[in-house]
C-alpha cells in the first residue's frame, strides 16, 4: 500500500501507528477512512495533510471519529456477550449480568474492575440470557427477549438513523449520516449523570431500589420546571413526590444543571450566571473518572475514580471516592409531612462514621423485611388496650432514647411540663406510642412514626413505649423480665476489670452499645446517678485506678493534666486515655458537669471522643478513646518525613473538626489551644482534635477580654495580647500556623542550629509566597513539589488565617471549603506586623 513512500514518510507513518495503538488498546483511533488517505498519498504535497492528521491524533481521541456501529449489528445476552466500546475504551454498551437474576442492557465504565453502570435501558426488568439488542436495518435500537418480544426501544429516534456509537463521554447515540444525534442516552438519564451531560428543566434522576437492584427506588433528584433543584422521596411504587428534603431554592432563576468538563456541578440561570454550586473540585477529568448519582439511600453524591494507578502514590485508592454530597446529613434533612422520610416508617436514621445513613429499628420493633432495611419496622408487641376501662398501663414501660426524635406524627403537645409528667401522660394514654420530651415540652406521637432520626443536634429524648409482659418480643423479654418499676431506665452493667468487686453499673444510652448488650446476658448490679442527656460513662475513682493499674503508664503531660493509658472493659476490651486534671476545676462541681455535658454532646469523626468521666471529691478525670498513633507533633517532627497525602488528609480532618466545634455543635466551642500536640491520630491516621472544651473548664469567661494568655507560643493569635474579645478566630489563626507546619514538616519556631537565630516559619512562607518561590518551602520534598499547586493554595490559606485583624480571617467553614477546593482562594493581603505579635 505504501510502497512508493519515501523513508521519511514511512517513519512518520510508523510513529502514527505506534501512537494510535498507544492511545487506545481497545480500539484503533483511526479507521479505514483514514487509511485510504494514506493510500492516496506518497507525493510530497500530501505531507502537510499528514502533519495535520498527526496533530489531530495528538488531541484526545474523543475528537476523532468514533467507532461506528452499523445498521443490522446486534449483541446477544450471555456470559461471553460482546460489547460496544467507546474509542478510548472508557465506556462500553452491552449486557451486564446482575447477580444470577438476569441481564441489564447498560452503559458502564469499562476500564475499571467495578464496571460501574451509569445508564440502563431495562432497569425495571432484567432480561434472561438469549435476549438480544439490535440496531435494525431501519435504524431502530430494540431490546427483545429470547421469544422475540420487544422489551425496550430507543423512542423517537426517527427513521434516518445510519449508525450508532458509544462516545467517550459515556453517551450512547444514534446518529444520521451527517453525524447529527437523533437519540442520546444522555437525554434519558437513569440515576447517574456524567461530565458534559446536560440536565435541563424537567429532567430527573430516580434512585435505584438498592445497591444491586436497579428498579426505581424511593428518591428523586429533579430540576423542576420552576427552576428549583430538589431531592424528594417518592410515594413508592408510584413516582409522585413528597415535599423536598433538600432544595436549592432557585425557583424562578434555576435553568440548567451543569456537570462541566472539569468536574464541577452547578446550577445556572438562563443568562448563564451560577445560581447554586452543588459540587466543585480540583480532581480533573483528565486524571479521574467522575459521576454523580442519586444513591439508593437518597443522597446525591459526586464520586471520582483515579484513571491510572499512578495516583495511588497521592493517597488515591483505586475505588470510587465521594467528593461531595447533598444533603449534608440526610437524617437531619427537612422532614416531610407525608411519607416516612429517608428511612421507612417506625425506624430511625443514623449517620455513620462514613457519613452514610443507616435505618434502624427501635427496641421492641423489627424490620418488616430484614433484607430491606429502608422499608420500615413493625412493632413486635401487642399495643396498649384502648377498650373500656381496662387499665393495662402497668404492663408498659418507657424506653429512653436521647437525641432521638420523630418530628410530625404528633397528636398532642404540652409545654411547661416536667419529664415525669410527660412520662405519666404517655403511659396513661393508649394512643401514645412515643413521647418526645425536650425543654419542658412534651409531644405525644402515634404510629406509624415518620422521619425518625438520632443526632446530637436533636437534643431532648424520646420515651418509647414498650411492653414488659409476655406479649413482648423475645428481645425485650430477655433483658427486662425483672423490671417492674414504672420507669425503665435501660441500664447495662459494665464490669470494669472483670471482677465483681466493681459494683457500679454504668448507664449506657448509646444505642450501639445497647444493641451489643442486648445480645448478651447482662447483669445489672446497681444504678448510678448520671448527668442527664449524656452518653457518657460515669466512672468511680477506684475503677479508673484499676483501669490504669494505679495510674502507672503515663502517655502525656500538659500544663494542667497528665494522661495515662488504661484498659476498660465494655463490649470488648478497650484502650482508653485517662486524663487527670490537676488544677482546680473552675466553677466547682456544677461547672464540671455542664462542661462534661457540652463535650459529651459533641460527636464528630475528627474529634477525640470523650467516653466518660469521674467527678469524685477532688478528682476530676476525663476518659477518652485511645489514639494509637500518637500526636501530630510526633508524626510531623519525627525523624521520618510523613507522606504528603497523609499530611493533606490531616489538614482536611483538623479543619473539619474545628469547623464542627465552631459552627455545628449545639454550643459553640472555642478550642483556644490548637497545636500539633493536640491533634491526635487514630490507627488509620485520621486527625482527631483533643482537649476541646477543656480550656473553658479550667478558667473563667472565654468570650470576655483576657489578661491571662492561654494557648501556646507560636500558635497564639495577636488578640490575646490586646484588649480584644477572644472569638473562634483565635483557632483559625492557630490552624493557619499548623497548616504551614504540615506543609513544611517543621515547627513554626525553630532555632537554627547553625547560627542560633530563631527561624519563624510564617515569615519564611510569606517571603516565599511574595517571591513566588514556593519550591523553597518544600525543598527536598518531591511529593509536595509534585503537588505545588496545592502547596501554593495551602500557603495562601495560611496567610489568610494568620491575618492580624481577626475579622479578616476566614471562618473554619470557609477554610475547609478552600482546602477542599470548593471555593476559590482570593490572593491574600500581607498580614501587617504579625511578627511583632509572636
Ligand atoms: C461514522 O458514520 C458517519 C456517518 O456516516 C461518518 O461521517 C463517519 O466518518 C463514520 N465514522 C467512522 C469512524 O467510520
Ligand atoms: C427489586 O426490588 C423490587 C421492589 O422490592 C422487587 O419487586 C424486585 O423483585 C427486585 N428485583 C430484583 C432483581 O431483586
Ligand atoms: C467548570 O466550572 C468551574 C466552576 O464554575 C470553572 O472554574 C471551570 O473553569 C469550568 N470548567 C470548564 C471546562 O468549563
């Protein structure tokens, strides 16, 4: 074919072939049409054309003609069915077997082992093996079962279809001979959207029923005709919707949802201005696959998957990672008047450590269908009798669940009442299935309960009616047979050290613990008083003395406390950190209890969890979960430089934890002493902030002006030295310093060993930033250097955080968004004279 070509020409041709083969292993980027071009060449003036072709090939494959599927082609569903692959090989169209239940005609990510499905034709009914999809000679795309019965067809494609193609964007199209798309899978999304996929007014995504069941599920993500983007539950099995549990509130302005080429998801108005950001990110579509899906649990999530193994060195797993999601906490999302909420009736929703919701049944209730936990719970016992005068209230008890609520389903509300009054009112009322008691309010609720949730932000408690007698479910029966007081406090006895000499039992209100205990034979020795409304264990001094073997192993010491390692036995044996406060506790006993209850109510994956306390005479001791990887200070300033991605993760975690303390807890908590020694690392190196709430315990007013500087040199904000109010911004300042230390793996204050002058890292960073020479900051750190854009962003964030004027510093929430790339970082101003404040 190319016999008459010159050597130069042949060389070019070979390069071209090599390039094309490398560009795609699955599909050749150039097809016969292009080859004919070569055949016609051979004269000198054909060369410029060839050069142009080469340039064309250097662009991503998507701009080259796709592999065309010609009329008459078909695929038959079986284990070794062929597939139609896009030219880059990223996406495929064909049959996927689901369980052993049948086949789904689908589009999926083809280069990853998960073969994640992004679109399906017959989501509602799987087809058996032997079914066939055919692009007929008339240009119709038809799925038919082995008997030839039509199951699905691409509607309204018209009659001019001349070929079909799987595009590299993940769009499967039917096109006419002018390559105008007559039908696109992008116009008929199922539960997923991909970058560049349009999503216009009236479009919706329907969640699948469960992870592996592609049937329409219970949630809808919808750009309503009025321009409001909403998430709603549906009245399954119909797809009529309930009031949204999340919305952008853009009725009248929202026009189109964009998932752009760089992986940002946002809503625009008709004039193209952005009216709402849904998810934005720095992971480019060059390095990552992106997809956004309304998951079967009702959360709309934006996922990424690294395209090649190379990113694993930056901490990316070869798995789908969630970048962003809405609503922030589906369990706490707006309740709905009609419908059960995100979980089924009579169940309650809890957000796990992985930020995913779980639907649980309360004590005395069990799943309607154990295979389908989102389908609700049924009461296992016979309800209270409402007939005549029969008084069976002594057969019932109230089981207390703190921070739990079922908003709505109220039928009576009283205020200004006591808890005892509320309890009596519910026990004496056959309609009352649960009473909610909160701040002197008592709400009576009847079945079925809806929108159930447990969350520290709920506050108050639910008093759930359960039956004590023989008609009770076996679960309840086993554990509460001997209880005949009118108030059932669910108490699990926990034996410390495993010996009977410890004769105090601990009140465990945490349901997780309860469910563990329910499985076991539990013996309650004695009931202890505890601070109400808390999930904390109340230890005696003696117990802690035993747990720490006489306060033997010291693991840390600070100005006001010494920390010991201990072992406490509950569920399984657990390591704990026992912190003995050595100074006098401010405000005496009451202050201590109040603070304990504030700290006890916090619950975040980036905070060290307080498990319990001891408040006995002069002893004030806090018991925390034990962090096996020590503090960030040891990690960062040790001999071996930690990996860059781990440091980045620690920055994210610390920022999230602080943001929670400042904005999301019921009472705002200013930490006042953020430094690497107070950031602990668990077994998976997740950053957890420790010692929050303590500063308040030890000294008086936190928000007033201070004469007494707290905090640690090098990390304290300038306002400590001036007569200025102390606000959350002192933590922002300290975080800025900490972030810089994470970048450089150096202490902010370090005496240079050579000339004895102090080296101030914040100064140095500012110089490097000013001179645009950030490489200098991370000199011998290849990993950080390879991510210099992020280094620069982090340095800019630091400079914002260490602004002299507290009001100039961003909030921690904003800092978190800037770190995660959710918002842009404006160029920071020079901090004025911040050196003088150190
Ligand atoms: C696919 O078909 C269209 C229309 O017939 C044509 O323009 C295009 O060149 C074809 N692409 C390939 C790779 O054959
Ligand atoms: C999917 O769930 C629906 C609703 O429960 C059920 O009817 C259907 O049989 C399930 N499909 C599969 C394949 O399990
Ligand atoms: C995608 O959107 C983001 C946020 O608006 C923007 O910064 C980015 O430039 C956009 N990318 C493209 C390719 O349009």
